[in-house]
C-alpha cells in the first residue's frame, strides 16, 4: 500500500495562513508512493479544497448524530457532501478535553464509514499506562470498543501515545513499531486478511528530523502530524520521507 500522511491543523489557521500554506505547497514537487490528507478547521475546508493540489480533504471531528437540533455540530454526511474523504475520530484531545469515550468514538466511526468515507480512529496510552506496563492492554481495549461495525475497507488506525502528542517527545521507532504490530494482530483477529490492508499511522511529535527513522519500521504505514503540518515545507518533507520508504 502507498504511505498515508495526514495533517491535523487542530484549531490553528487564518485566511492568510491558509493562503500562504497553499501557495507554498502548490510550488513543491509532486510526491510519489504516498497519499496526503489535510484536516484544517471547518471554516477553512472550502479555501483548502479550492486551492490545493495533490491533497485529499479531511476533517478533525464529526457529530455523533446524523442530523437535527444539535447546534454547533457538523455531521459525517455533511463532511462527505463537502468533499472530505477522511475524518479523525477519537483524537486524544477530544477524549481528554471533551470527555469522549470509546462508545462515542464507536458511534462516530460508524457514522463516518456509513457516509462512505474513511474513519481515522485514534488510539493511544497515557504516560502512566506505559510506565505501568499497561499500554498494550489499554490500546487493545480502545480498539475492541471502537471498531465494532466499522468496515476494514473504510478504516485507518492512528496510534498516538498521549505522552508524545505536542510534547516534542517522540516514541522511539521500537516503541512505535511494537505497538503497531500489536494493533495489526488485533486487526487481523477482527477482520481476517482484510485487517492486513488497514493503514496504521503513527502520531506524536513527528517532524522532518525523525520521520525517516520512523518510516523505516515495517509496521508503520504513515503519520498523523500536528504541529509540523502547519508548515508546508515541513509537512512535504515528512510526506516525502514516507514516499521514499515506499518507492
Ligand atoms: C496530533 O495532533 O495528532 C499530533 C500528533 O500532534 P503533534 O504532531 O504536534 O504531536
């Protein structure tokens, strides 16, 4: 499979920043052997979709409900209608800051895949979980609870250790690859051979300086990139490192 590198801008950006990013991105050479997805905040989806070449559109979240009186919410169907092809579900910031649990993650993932687009289901352990040796069990439970009724063909799993997100503290290649192997085994158990084709991407302080080393790991199919995705040149370098690994 081609690599997959996803930009998560979180709540960053402005009309000017989008224009600058797009202008820089569109001047960079085309990438091979890697698919790139950009998840800007909702108000900038249109500007990004209209102007950017070579990237697929994604969103950072969606509603649990499909439609109705849910002020401030945006449904998976609306995002699909808008042209989004991926939606992040269960990002650790949604879990820790907004109290989203596995049950909500499961509903959202089903909504996204029912809309005919891909759910990027984020899982990952806290530092306490890792230091106590419970990290594999925690991630296993998150997968078990989140993936019911989510078809393998519409699924991406993002392994994002909470202690590595936005901290500058990246998992070692051995830590990341080891957990990806655990996730792959879980996917195989749940989906059979179809589970082997589900991309498993790593997220947590990925930067141009550490990307190539991570992407050499056999079980890492790409990255979910936060901070470094705000700069077109840095994001391109990360995606390029992934493409080089898959050439
Ligand atoms: C993320 O937001 O999913 C993320 C991995 O952020 P960062 O790359 O900044 O750690």
